[in-house]
C-alpha cells in the first residue's frame, strides 16, 4: 500500500483492524484518503482506531448484502459518531433501504 501510494481501499473491518495495528501503520498507510469498510458490521473500537491512526482519511461504512457483495448504503464515520451507534447510512443512488424491525 505504501510502495504504490494507495489512496483508496475497500476492506472488511477485521482487515482494517489488523492493518491499523501494524507497528508503523501511520507511515505505511499515510497516502490513504478514503477507507471503505464493508462485509461485516463496523464496530466502534475499529472505527475509533482507524480515525485515531489515520485522521486524514475519510472512513465510510458501507452496508449491503454480503452474499451478493452489493453495497446499498453508505455513512461517513466522523469523530462525532464514535460515541453512539454507528450508522449504516443512507441509500446510494437508485437504491432504497428498508428497516422493517429489530430482526
């Protein structure tokens, strides 16, 4: 990522956690400007870790059907979101999100 000066990445939150736990994560990931996480729920501690290690990076929590790898919702995770429930965001263009109940 560092050698190729990667500026945008899409990973599962578990991989984001592992990458930000590297000893020299700030240096290795210094070029990242956009980090999209998808495929599993984004936990607050992982979001806080990413925001803390890479404050210059915009963190986007994507939501969609894991089975089809199609994201339909997106929320930018700012420092203000780290104290509460992380949002799955709003529907992207030409999509709709319907929350029917807690199940």
